[in-house]
C-alpha cells in the first residue's frame, strides 16, 4: 500500500477483502451468545488515519463492509430470527481491520422483580466500611485541615498497613446486601459479570420490606444469556444465603431500559407498620389525637441522620392514612399504620426529630416518642396491565403468595 488515500471504488474493493474474515470472526465470538438484534462496527482502516469521520471514502468502505457482512449474517442466522438493529442492538460486533480481531459489546439486561426483605441487618446495596473506605486496611490519619479525596476515589493504603479493625479486612460495613444476594443468583443465570440494583426507593437497613415487595431492576452487565428460568432462579435464591432473608415476591422477568426508567422515576406512596415508644402512659383519647394526622401535610426538614448526604431542605409530605392502636399490655407502646407520600420519613414523623418534622406524633402527644420498629408493608405501585418494557402475559400473572 502506498499510503495515499484511495478512491471510493478502491475503498470498496479493500473492504471486500475483509468480508470473509470479519464474518467468520463474528460467528466465532457470537457462538456462546443469546441475542436477537446486533449491529456491526469497525475501527478505522489504515488508509483512513487522517480522514474526517464523515469522509465519503471512509463511509463507502464502512458501508460496503458492514452491509455485506450484515446481510450474510442475517442469512446465516435466519432460523434464529437475528436481525441488524440500529436502535439499541443487543450486541455490537466491532472489527479492528488492522489486527483482524473482533470484539463484542453486549448490552445489559434489565431484570425486573419485587423483593421482600425479612432481615433487619441487610442493607439494599453494598456499604463500604467507613473507617477504611472499603480497602480493608487502616488508612493513615487525616492530615490537619485536609479532607480525604472525594468519595468516588478509593484511597490506596500503604502496603504494610494493618488490617482494618472495624471490618476485619473485608472492607464491608455489612456482610451482604439485597443487591448482592439477588445478583448472586440472577447474574450467573444470565451468564453475566456483575449486577447493579435499582430499587424503587429504599428502606432503612433495620426496616423489613413485606407484602408484595419492592419493585427493582437488576442491571446485569455483559450477559451471555438474555432469558431467565424464573422458577430456577427463585429456587436458587431460596436455597442459598438469602434463604429466609431476601425473597422474590414477583419476577424475575426480563425487562428493558423502559422498565429501568419506570422503576427509577416512579414514586408511589407506601404503607408502613410502625411500633412506637412514648415516654408517658397512653390513654384512649391519644388514639384520636394521633389519627388526626391523617390527611395532613407535614413539614419535614431533612432528618439529622441523613443530612450529611442530602440537601438540608424542608419538604411537605402528605399522610394519606394514619391509624393508631394502643398496646393492652404496654401503656407506653403505640402501633401505627401509616400510608404516606413517597419520601416521607416515618421515624421522624413519630419522633419529630427535635422539631425538624412538624407536626409529629411526639408533638401531638406532648411527650418524647421514638420508632422502635418499622416495616414497609406495601409499595403502592400497580403493575396492572403489565410492567412497562416487560414482555408477555407472565408479567401480568398473580403475585406469588405473600405469606
Ligand atoms: Zn474497614
């Protein structure tokens, strides 16, 4: 090759020389993949080093190569129903014409379901051990007047740093999480490499998630499979470390990026069961005093316990339903059923959070009150006619027993 820029006709001829090796290499790297839509791509051929992205000779080269190989592959895969797709292909096969190598980029799979959490020690997602920032090693003390690097950067402890005494070297604040327990089953089922949980909101670590569970999408990275045997996944979850702690109330079903959008952007109201402790003897008339919160809009300033990670604002929140019950055996105990607008802090609705939430149960009763135990009993998100982005009638099927 003389290094000069070819004409469009010459470019097409050069592309033709890549057709057979490209097709064969794609067939090889696609052999273990389940997919229906694909797209072909390529990096620059040697003659195009100095050319503009939009250059017509480069375009002619690409069109010739991609169209020819695309048509041949569609024909070869006809019985599998695989077609070229320009919008969100499931796999992109990319040729490097210089080396002849083909790489694949596999689009993630979005698995939809609803989880129940029956263990008050499991967070929704992994938390790094705070003192060692997830490294498992003791970090050098902070220098005066300086902060550690931003959270996004994991510090590198010195090689001789002792094991972190807070986590025993695991780098974890909690041994597992809903995300990891679900991923441990769903990621291998799809033959992927990692799973990221997107929940429709989150519950506190010490709150149970009951009823029909919380909608979530587990985004599975680099999946070689794009379908899932739901019964097998449920059986695997129930047989592993999640047993009795995290369950699937619905799903797992294969969704799409639309499903993810719905899960991330829906903010349905939620129902809770709360057990409160009040520092005085409760009387029958206190029930009505507390139930007067029903239908009210309370003002919640960001709670003290979360203000380090959320903007310090006052947010109005609607309490759609409030029912109270006295405990016949314990005069300082109150059981509350609350249905509230998304984003309501129930513990602070009870305690008042030092006046940051008003009105509150404590304020109405004129005595300190705390939430001793909190369960989310319903997330009022109705799949009704099916989950957006989830195909098929099974998505409309009944929930598994919530018992
Ligand atoms: Zn640690």
